């Protein structure tokens, strides 16, 4: 596993994050089971947006619009006890 990446500022005053290698075993460890559906859906939606951006989508952030549906699927999969801590404000 390698954690090689670079963060650079573009001439347009934007930021680029470039990964040189992919982590072999990505893992998110939660302190509270009650937010597993929220965090799982958040990672899922963000990775969908990243995938859309890499595929050249005009508006990759639109992939985040599916957060609510994805969260509902995680609640169904993990059970209601994994969803007692809700999503952040604005994502409900």
C-alpha cells in the first residue's frame, strides 16, 4: 500500500489532488455504529462524483444528488440502528 499523492494549485486558483497509487485496502473506522448508514452513503456518493469527474462529466457534483437514495439503501442493508445519527444539515 502506498499513500503517494500531490496537491497543487492551478493558475486558475483551483486545487488539484492527484493520486499516484490506489490504496489496496481502504478502510473507514467508525466510532459510532449509529452513523454507519450516513458515512457509508457519504463515501458512496463522493466516490460516484469522483468517478463521474474522471469520466469527464460536465457536472460531476450532480452524483451527490443521489445521496438520499443511497443512504436509504444503506439503512435497509445495515438496519435502522445504524441510522440513528442522521445526515449533515443540507443533505437530509
